[in-house]
């Protein structure tokens, strides 16, 4: 395995770690508030994890992951746009 292959594996695993961390963030925030909440950080981790995984998928020439992550990036950007245009109430922000 070449150094470049190892770098790309690290990029792929980093993207997966970011993407998975969003669930941990959501769980911790929900536990703190004793109800289900989706904090703004959830959307940022979703976006950056998805972009990282998208780069990895494009490098690997994987059309399935590329298509799935491309669609996700659009959804995460749209949610962040909504938050910027009409911020959630102070109670919902974490």
C-alpha cells in the first residue's frame, strides 16, 4: 500500500468519524435537555463529514457513495441556510 493510499484511507476514516460524531453530539444535547433536539453542530458535522466522504468517494470512483453524499451535502447546506435565515429559538440552540 502506497503513502497516497494510506492518506486517502485516513481521509475516508476521518470523514466517517466526523459523520458519526454528529449522532453523539445529538444524543448528548438531547440528554442534557431531556428531549429530542437537533443542535446546529449536528448540521455542521453532517456537512463536513459528508464533504470529506464525498472527496474520498470521488477519489475511489465509487458512484454509489458519490451520489449519496452529494445529495446529503445539499440537504445539510439547506438546513444551515434555514438556520441562518431564521435562527431557532434560544431554547432550541445548543
